[in-house]
């Protein structure tokens, strides 16, 4: 069984206040001197800096949020003396060369690594990634392959539950940073409490699949079904149009002189219209002339005489002779008029026959031209047909694509839904099989919360369609800092359970933030419980605490000689009393 314990924290500067740590309870105390004012903040003496240094040597990145970031351009280097199983190893990491670590001591474990560089003195230099991979195997049994999987637990994420750093780590038991996502919370805690973390990763993969099938569409299921039906109907109409256009194109015959023939047809039609109009006029004229011929007659002398006689007049013989001449003249005129009308009728009848003959000829010519046009068309017409076919095919492809997308979305959503239900079923069975493992964490949580408050709290690891759920419920009873004690109880429960694993961290670190605002009685009980269980379990509990938060009376009542557990006292009266031996300024 291999565990990782911290035996000493030191640096390459004489001003640094090194600290030696033992099994059981280790207290790092921040004293406030009698002469210090409210402006003298113990937040700058080095408690949180010590946690940062431990993380730095154990592979963390350094960002502007870290105090030691201000030392990045100096030659500062920090070291941890580690106990790894039965071996003693010192790891050193310099701020200027932070991409590598140097290992000394019992380095036989590291020399066989491909990335290791061994000096003549026996020191081993490792890339930072190789060091973290190695620590992941030592502390949690994580293989390098597993750590590179998508949605897998990482050594750095897991170790943060054993050494919470900065205020964001003390918001709730199941996260150590505001940046932790839902899937990370599930995966990390499932790993720590003994649930199947791979199932938590599967849930996140299902969520990814769900986003793919739902984005960018925000339509309801009914709207999607309606849209699919509309596209399917349009598709059938387009297929029919496509078939009709193809048939027209296949049977289309291009007439090379289509425009000229079309012009001839229009010209003949115009000519026939004019001839038809002329024929109508000729027919009307023939009728009128024939009527006029019937109305034309020579004069009747006897009738004229009768008229005169009836009028009582007597015409002399001379008048008689003159009247006969007039009638003869009128007869001659009428005869000539009739001859003229007869001639005109004859001429018009001939013209009518000629028009009829021409119309018959033009009708034959036009019929031939129309037949030619009906059997084919111009190149432009063929082009328009082909263009319409192309547009129809393009729209059909668009509609087919829309149909495929909607069907894919429906299938994807159905797959995700069925996958989610299947995963939930598997997870419920797996959770039941793993009950002895995760229930041990709950038992420890009940034990420690009952010790702190007489009334135990509750810790639950549930399942929903979205994955694992983690929840604590504390019996408050008017006490302050109950939420922080829920974090303390969860952490120390995890730490105890992990001491029984083949590979595990042999320490648990809590900053002074853990005890801010907590009732003195609960602080005393928390320190005493950690002292008892860490001593029994052979692991280290490291508590960084301000002196005015130490409940001296309650600790005496519990018969805990806490001063024997103080490994380092930091002060605020002089810079030399701080961890680094100097202060950057007010923090």
C-alpha cells in the first residue's frame, strides 16, 4: 500500500520558515501580536501561501491569483520532503524553471521513467507533466491513459479535495472552485466516493449529443413534425414537376429558324385577316349592287299621262313628244346604270372567288407552319425548360437535405432519450452493487457530524436523468458556520475512507477559511476529531488557523494538548515572523 505524506516544507532561502509535519494533527498557527492593529492582517503572514507552496510542489500552475506569482522573476525554489510508501523523496521546483521538478533521495522509483534525466549526483529531473502523472498513480491509482480521456478525473482536480486552496474552495463540499462545471463535479465526486465515474462521463457525452441534435433549432417536437410533413409534401410535388420537365425536354425538337417561322405565321395570319375583311366588304357590295339593279327601271309615258289626266290637266301633243324623249333618255341612263352594276357585280364576284382561293392557300401554309412550331421550339424555349428543371432539382435537393436533418434530429433525440434511460438503468444497478463502497463515506459523514453537533447530518448520492446528485443536509440548531462544517465533514470522511485504498494521499489540509465564523465548540470538536482519526488512521491532518479562533477552553475540556501539535507559529509583528521572511504588502 502506497501513500503520499508531507514531512517537511522548505525553500532555498534562509528567510523561509520551514515546517516539519507529523502523522496526526498538525497546527500552523497565525498569532496576532498585542501591539498589532486592524491594519496588520494575518492574511499576509503566510498561511495561504503555505498551501500554495504545497500545491506548487505537487504540480499546480501559478497564476496572478497566487501570492507566489510575485516571486516569478526571482530565483526562489520550494521543496517538499515526501514519504511515498517506504521511500523518502525530496521534490524541488523553481519558479523560474517551473516546467520541471528535481527529485532527490530514494529516486529508484523514477529513474526508469523514459522522460527522467539523472545527474551524476543521482538527482532526477522530470517534466512537470510526468511528475503529475506519477503523483496521479501514487495518490489515486490513475493511469496516464485514463487522465487523458475526455471527461475523466485528473490528479490535480482530485488532490484539491485533500488540500482546498483559496476562498472559492470553501463554498460547498462538492466543488473546490467556482470554475468547476457540472460534469466535473459529478466525475470527481463519483471517483472519490466510490461511484462509477465513467457513467458520469457518459452522461456528459449524452448531453453533448443532445446539444448537437437540438442546436440551432429551438422548435418544439410538434413544430418539427409539422415542418417534416410540409417538406415531404413539397418533395412529392417537386418530383412530379421534375418528371414533367424531363419529359418535355426529352421530346423537345429544336426548330433552327423558329423565330422566322413564327414571324411568317404572324404575317400570314395578318394577311388572312385583311382578306377576310375584304371578302366581307365585297359580299356586302355585291348585295347592295344587286338590290340597286332590281330598283332601276325605264320611265312609263302612259302612267305619266294618267297622272296628268287625274290632275285635270291636258297635255298637248308637243308635251307628249317631249315627255317621250325624257323617258327615252331616262331609259338609256337606266340601261347604262344596270350594265355598270352588272359589270361591278361580275367583277366583285370574281374578286370574292379570288379571295376565297387565296384564303384557302394561306390557311394551308399557316397550318403547316403551326404544325412545325407545335412539334418543336426555339433554343431559348429549351433553355427555359432546362433552367426550370435545374431550379426544381436544386429545390428538391434542399428539401431532401431539410428532411434528412429533421429525421436525423428526431432520430438523435430518440437515441439520446433512450440512451439516457438505458444509462440510468445501468447506473442504478451499478450504484446498488457499489453500495458497500459509497455507503462507507456516508457512514463516516454521519459519524463526524454526529460528533460535532450531537445530531448527525445527512449525505446522499442520488441519481437522476441528468446523472449523479450530491447533497448534504445539516441539523443547524442555531449554530454558526454549519455549511463550513459540512465541508469539513465531507473532506475528512473522504480522507478516512481513502486510507484503506491501495494508493492514496496521506494528508488532508484545511486553511483558516474553514474555521471562520464557526462556533468555538465545533472548532474544538473538529480539531479533536481530526486528531483522533488521523492518529488512528496513520494520516496527516494539517490545520492552518488564527490564534483567536483557537477555542482554548473547549480544547482543554476535551483534553487535547493542542500546543504539542503546533508545527509552526507565524506572526504579524515583524516580517521575519512571516512564512517567507518578508511581506509583499497588505493582502
